[in-house]
C-alpha cells in the first residue's frame, strides 16, 4: 500500500516549471511512484512527455483541475507554464 511522503507548492509564471527532484526523489529517502497535482488560480498549460509547454501549447490545466501522474517517469517529465493573465499555482502530493 502506498503512502504520502511529501508535498510541494509551486508558483507558475511565464517560465517553464518542473517538479522538484529533491522532493520527489530525495537521496536516502523514498522515491515517488505516483503524484497528484491540483491547479489553483490562473490557467496553465502542461506536458508530461518531457517537452516544454508554451502559453498556447500543451494540455489546459485550470483552477480546480487535478492531474494524476502514475509513474516516476511521468513525474520527471512533467512541465507547466502560465497560460493567462493570472499567476497559477500547483499543489503536489507525492506517494511512494
């Protein structure tokens, strides 16, 4: 049975943001095998294939939406960027 071992909150602006490796894959600690990401505030675009999204390219991610990343590889490749006039924020929960 998996359990939650870490959380992080990231502000999303017009620079591409990735999840923090030292949080989801810390040396000497657990490594994430699943992540749940919730969008807050302004609209964003994301990709989970390692490519950079742009404000007009990528999957739309809006306030209240939730993304589930089912593997460490998806977590490593996740990237997000602001897509509208308001800053976005993501809240991430990691499970081992």
